[in-house]
C-alpha cells in the first residue's frame, strides 16, 4: 500500500509540472519585458534585409523566424 501512495505523489507532481509547462507555453512570447528586444530584432532585420542579407543569416542573427523576416 505504501508504494501506491508514493506513486500517487509522483503522478501529482507530474501533473503539476505539466500545468506549469502549459502556462509557460500560453504566455505571450513578446510580452512587455521582451517587447523592446523584439523591436530591436525587427529593426536589425529590416536593415539587414535592405542590405541584401539572406533570410537564413538574418534569422540566425536576430532570432526571428523566416516568416517574420519575409513579412517585413
């Protein structure tokens, strides 16, 4: 019987951590905290795009996706 209570505790921990992951995933990746950094990345991407850099290089430097860069 003791083993079952330990298993239940482990499962409850797993559920708790899964809920935390769901919360983290649901948070806006461009929240106020990261908004300035995102704007800087977009500005840098625009400048690089005008100068003819490849989308792959811009994505590597700025951390933006290819879709975000192509939409600029």
